[in-house]
């Protein structure tokens, strides 16, 4: 994704700076901008790539790395626990 920063002049002549829109392409960002500010004049547009956030940490994967042994997922442990209680 790319963060687009716009400086515009509204149809009434007022200047609005630093409008930031996150979009995949400049045309998408400009379309969204024009939905908010009808008939505006774009004075300046700057683009900056945004780093995507990493996926959430997998606790079982971290335990496996630390212990250097495969860990049985907790979703598989629940049925085993229920069987142990039944006996």
C-alpha cells in the first residue's frame, strides 16, 4: 500500500493541506479524495510506501523454536484431555 498526501484547494478557494489517503494506486486515492472534496484542485500530491504490519505472533510456533521440538497445537490437545478425564 501507498500513503498519498494531498494539498488541495476546495471549490470555495480554501486551501487544505496534508490530507492523507492509503490506497494501492494514485487513481484510487484521487477518487476517494474527490468523493470528500467535490470539484477540488489538487495542488500537490506526494506518495510514500507504507510497510505492512507483520502477522500476529504464533505462540505455538515460538514455543517450538525455543524448545526445538514440535509442539502439539492446543486445538488437538482438548480432545485428548477430555478422553483422559473420561477414564
